[in-house]
C-alpha cells in the first residue's frame, strides 16, 4: 500500500468488519420498523397483530430470510385481494417501515470517525454480512458508510431482482462487491477467503476481524489466522426489540444460543465501543515491533 499525504506510515493492515450489530444496531433498528409495518397493515385490514406476526414469520421461514423484501406481498391475507388492493397494502407497509427507519437506523457513536481514522492510514476495510446484499447496501448508503468500504461481502438473497439491483447500487457506490451463496455465509471461512484473495496477500497477523458474534464472526477468523476483536457492545439492545425479533425468527433455540455464545474462543481484544479499535490495533503493532526488534 502507498501512504497517503499527511498520513502516518504504519504496517499494512486489513480490517474485516461485520455490519449488523457491529457498525449499527440492527435489532434496535429492524424491530421498531417491523412493528410500524405491522401496525399499518393492522389498521387497514383489521387483522390482529399476533396473526400478522404469524404470517410474516411463515414467509420469512419459507425463504430462510428474515429481511425478505417482498414479504408483504406474500402474506396470506393478501392472496385473495385484487392486484390494486394488494399493491396499496404492500405500499402502506413499505412506507411505514421507511418512515420508522429515519428514527431508528443510525451508526454507533464513533463508527464514522473510526472508519475515517483507518482510511487515513491506508487501511483496507471490508464489510462482511450474512444479510441480503441489497438490504445491506441500502443501509450502508443510508448511513454514508459505503464510502469507507473497499469491498462488501454479503449474501445474494432469494430474489434475482434484488441481486441485480444490488449490483447496480454497488457500481454507483464504487464498492467492490462479492456475493455469497447459501453455503458460503459465515461461519464458513470462505466468507473471509474471498475478499482476502481479491485484495492480494496479507500477513494474517496484520488482518483484524471485528464482529458481535464470537461463533459466527470470530471463530472462522481465528481459523484463517486473523486477529479477532469482539464487539461486545453489539449485544446491547432493548428487550422489547429482541422480543420482536424472537417472535419472528425461524431459528431454533440451539442456533440462537450458539449465535450469542461466548465460549467458542477467547478473542484477541474486546471492544466496548467501535471507537476503541484504533487503540487496539496500535497497541498490537507496538507489541509486534518490539518483539521483532528483540528477536533481531
């Protein structure tokens, strides 16, 4: 890498960061937006909240995607409606979700400043997510995070239209996009091998992986020899919102427990906020240099 003017020269670094609950609080964003969508449909159809949750959960389970973008169109209550009525209800649901998003989707404090710090030091930043690629791109553009990412790795999703829309969004955002099929999503190490290969050789000891799930994000990172930083703050969310997500999920209890388990490994660092990452990286660099000097 070439040092940028005015930037302090450091060893080459590559940061691979999870997105949901690492750069922004997905649970505290998605849950209230989903409830707003349900409320809009309940008001217009008189179908109760519990029944609407059941129907959404059925659609999400069918596609194994908790963010399936066309879910309102596939609810049971819309199957026998005429096209015009179906479009009206779906539009009302999407509009309610979008309005709520303005109030609930925001980056964690210090995220933008930390990403800026990394870029000023010529650090390559790669975002990796198991979420549908179109939804991820829309979120990071909304938060203005996309300009800091050199690459994005995300799941292709279930809709071909969403995939092609994502490709166009990535092209406009000047992001190097890598799309994962079902079998390559985290905790599969291929989710990390793909961007590493695309960006050339890195000493794995200078690669950091940050994520809120030790099992999903950090365990495969350890397997490839990268440094790991646990975003412990990503497990802080409002209980009401976690309950909403729990009512929607098609995951079984074992998978939920594994996602939030902290027993699979001991990370190299624990972050109480994303802004602690520069100090962690700098401290590790000083330690590595001191070790190298002592050996010589």
